[in-house]
C-alpha cells in the first residue's frame, strides 16, 4: 500500500506540472509566472521552497546532537532572512520589474558586477539542490527496504523533478508547491499528535529536551561562542537574500503588497513547521532510545524515517512519506529553476543578445537539464550531510553578493568600484580561510568574508570620490526607473 501510494503521489505531481505547462505562453510566464500569483500561492511557494529535506531530515538530526545551538543557521537564520525580505526588500525589488537579481546588479553597477554576482548566485545552488537529490535517494532506499539503492533513488528522483519543472517552469512550481504544502501541513500535524502521544505527551518531550539543555542557542557567553553564533546566524539571514528563488517569488506576485505579505507569511509557516520534525525526532529518542543511539553513529538523518517505518501504522507512514516527498520535491523544483533562469538571462545573453522569446525559453529549458545533471553528479560524489550542504550553499552569496545588493539598494554613494572590491575582498578572504578553518579558530571564515566585503564596498566607493577620481555613484532614481 505504501509503495502504491508513493507511485500515485508522484504521478499526481507530474500531472500537475504538465497541466501547469498550459499556462506557459512565453519566457516570462516560465520564469516568473507572469506576475499573476495570489497571496495564498506566493505564501505556499515561499514555504514549500524553503521547507525541504533539511527541514525534515537534516535539522532534526543536528538538533538531537547539538540542540538549538547547532541549528542557528537554519531554521532561525532562514526565518530572519524571510522577515528581512518581507519587511524591507520585497517592495523595493518588486517595483523594479526585472527578471533576475543579475539584472539589478547590471542596472546598478554594470555588466562586470552582473556577471560575477550571477556566477556566485548560480554556484550557491549546487549544495542546496544536491541536498534535495540526496534526500530523494534516501527516501526511495528506505521505502523499498533497500531494493532501490540510494544512488538509484537519487537518479529516479532527479528525473521526476526534472520532468515537471521542465514543462511548466514557475507555474509548475506554484501549483505543485500549493498541493505539496497541504500534504506537509496535514501529514506533520497528524504525526505530531500520534508520536507525541506515544512519547507520553508533548509536555513530556519538551520538558525532557529542556532538561537536556537542547534549547540553548549559545554554548557560553565567551567571545568565541558569541562570534560563532553571529557567523552562523548571518550565513542564512543575509546569505539567502541575494538568491534568485527568493527574488522569483517576489516577482511572481500580483502586487507588491502580496509580494511582501506572502513572504512574511511563508516565513512564519516555515519556522513553525520546522519545529514539528524536531519534536518528532526528539520524541523518537524517548520512544526507542536504543535505535536512536545506534543511528546517531550510523546516520542521524534516518532516525525519523526509521521510527515511522518501525513504530507506526501504514496510514501514518503514508502521511509521513507524503509530507517528506512534498518537502523535498517542492524545494528541488524551485531551486532547479532559479540558477537556470539566472544563467540564461545574465550569462548566455551576453554571448547571444539577439535571442527571440522562443529561443530564450528553449535555452532556459536546456539549462535546467544541464543543471540537473551537474547537481546530481555532485550529490553522488559528496559525503557531506544534508544540513552541511544547505548551510555551505549560502556562504558564497553571503561573502560576495549580500553587500553589493544591500548597498546598491540603500546607499546612494555605492559605486561599481565598491561592488567589485566587495566581491573580491569577500571571496578571497573567505576562500583563504575556509579550507584551513579549525574548530578552535576564533573567526568563522564566512564572517571574515562578510566584514571584508563591507570594507571593500566602503573603500571602493568612497576613496575615489575623496581623492577626486571618477566613480560617481548611480543616482537611486535611475535604479527605480530601470
């Protein structure tokens, strides 16, 4: 029954994606849904895209080992990002009516900054998409009781996500995300009630986690721990803002008010529902402590799936794997589309500037295929955990794209020289420290990269103006008019 449910669920998802293709008439429909999405759909897209494999498998596995201190990046940093976008960035970006974030960097700082930031944004998706494909492999392996290997499961999952994303683009993402959000809410809600009762009630689980010190965000008030906390929080909070998937959801809304409020509501739902898998996984340590002890050594990411398979009825298994597949596939489709649109608009068009709309749409679809192949290959050969893949994905945008975006939007004196130095200082300092970083080191590499990126923006923007060189900032009105 469980296997047939999964097959049926996948067929329905693909069917929705193919139906969505009937609404795609041009490249803007494919990339941004024609700026026609209502509040519920924007909210569902924000929630479902962010609520991926790390929310169900990676975050709970890290929490049971390290508590809140280990998951500062995600979900708390991610929640902070969505609040910042909703309250501060969404309206300003929506008014510009551009296809990608790369277009903003071109209008504000010129083609060189556009190319560099676009490449950075594309690179950041490698780990995030790979994490979803890895999780799909784990799910198919568990469901088949080992008959399908993790590698085979990854390839099957990649093919399914590729098919419906390829047909409908943003419309596929919108409609499947709405369907998948409903599955997540119903499935996790029921499982929280069922497993919480098996563990002795929610109060008992929460009290046990509190007594074990799992709700502490910082190990101590030492300077090193405080700096580590700040570095972890800012990784997702600021590093996720210059992301094409975030921007695409803003631009898909009917109005700027929907863009802002949909992002905020999606963020609230995201943080709230991230707590449920955490609760379920910690409850598992009380229901079957021996199993959890064994899996903490082997693979903490399968604690929750193992508990569901061994201790719950088939109906609960159906709801869990429906919620899990919904979480993974909604994130995979959205993140697969984002770098493909960025590449076609901000890299390929530099070499083929005279593409008509039909050629542009075809190029986006071919790029999606290439992106799927590259990320699946990376996932097959990576030994990082799902949580590590997702966390690492945002470090590169934190150090290279967040300062140019923030300064470009809110600082009139920011110049092209400043943006280029911000990218160079941020990337070089981060890379030089990332590969030699030890747990005993005081400064997290990504925090050093962010600070030096900000320094580069200040020096590059102000110094030429102080000494009388050319490098006047682009007036803010020009960005709005663009």
